[in-house]
C-alpha cells in the first residue's frame, strides 16, 4: 500500500477493481442484450453474462484504457463465451442423443413395472431406500453406495441387511406380488 498525501492508503489493485466495477455496471445491460439476442433458450443469457463477467474479472489487469476500448474488449470476451456456450450445447445434444440411442438398444424397465416392489421400497426410510436402489438398480457395492450417502461401510452393511429383511417381509405379506 502506498500512502496518499491525505494519509489514506490505496493500492493499484483497489484502483483497478474500482475501475472494473464501474465498467461492469455500464456494460452489463449491453452484454445481457447481446446474449439475449444470440442464445436459445433465452434463459441461458444470464448464465452467459455471468461467465463473461467472470472472464473479465480474471483478466481485469488487461483492461484497456478508453471506454470504447473496454466495450470492444468486453464484447470480444462475450463472443468467446458465446462460442463456448454453443460448443457446449452441441456436446450436450450429442450426449443426449447417444444416451437416447443407448436406451433404445438397452431398454430399461419402466418405473411402474412392479408396483408392489415400489410400494415396499416406499415403506423404507429415505436413506435406506436410496441405499437399496444404488446397490440393486445402479450396480454399486454396499460400501460404495454407503459412501455416496455418507455412511461408513459397517453402517451400510447393517442398513442394507435391515432394509432387505424389511422388503422381504413386506413382499411376503402381499401374496399378489408373487408370480
């Protein structure tokens, strides 16, 4: 920090931050308009503005001097953010299509396929139900599923054993669930 003649302390970082904030206040509505006109869905515009402001903040030490230069530089950054947004959208679309194709080739049982099983699961405590589903439906080991839920391996084994017994008892009490 360098003392000023009046005795107050200041730093170049503070000056740079103040200048950055002043420019951002003026540019944010223009950046929002830029993205609103260019992204679909329009709700993504706010995320793009946030991303652009983050990039601008990280590069604030490169902030040009004049207002017109700052505006042009900021819109150059916005252009890069827009390109990233569009590439991400293409990647997400390709991934979604790949997942859809996987479901066509490997059909999953519909959620309602066995109402009694789902009813029995609904009687379990939430954490026990999630533990069972992670193990049986998602293919995790007991310790792995427990770790996902924040449980120790011992607690996971105990809960899983208790949940299996409860499920078995519930399903045995309902003869209509047997085939």
